[in-house]
C-alpha cells in the first residue's frame, strides 16, 4: 500500500519516469509496478501511457485534477487509528498534527454510527 501511494505521488509530481526507473526507485520488479498502476486505475486514477498507449512511461491523464478520493473507514478501523495515535504519544513524529486529526476521526466515527444500519455497527 505504501509503495502504491508513493507511486501515485511520483506520478502526481508530473514527471515522466519509465517503468524501469520506477522499479529501481521502489526496489520492485517491473511487473509489480505494472500491477500497482493497474490497481490505481481500478480505483479511479486515470493512468495513461505514451502516444501508442503503452505504459512504459506512465503518467496521470493531463486533464485529471487531483482530489482526494473518499476513504470509507469502519468504526473498528477508526478506533484502531485513534488508539494507535494515542499510544504513540510523544514518540511519533506527527504529534502536532494529531491534535487536529483525532477529532476528525472521532467525528467520522460518530457520523458512521448514525448512517450505518444497526446490523453493521
């Protein structure tokens, strides 16, 4: 998952790296990079290739405007994130941001309780 997000970031930066370069950058095989590119396509990111459509130099479609896709988290996942952030405390590098993230996660958890059928809670 981390590699896929890093791959998306690399494509969003606007460069035109080759699959070979991406594979070297992420210490992965070319086949893995192609699989990651297809995974990004499956969740809605428009990955395009060269003029012939080959993905040897993948990039995001020129007319694509980067917007965050909504991430649906279950109550258990939100609880796990809140717990992990609190447990890490001062040992984690994002302590300044945690003060703003935790209320958002907790609000999302409260909202999901009111919108989910009781059988999914």
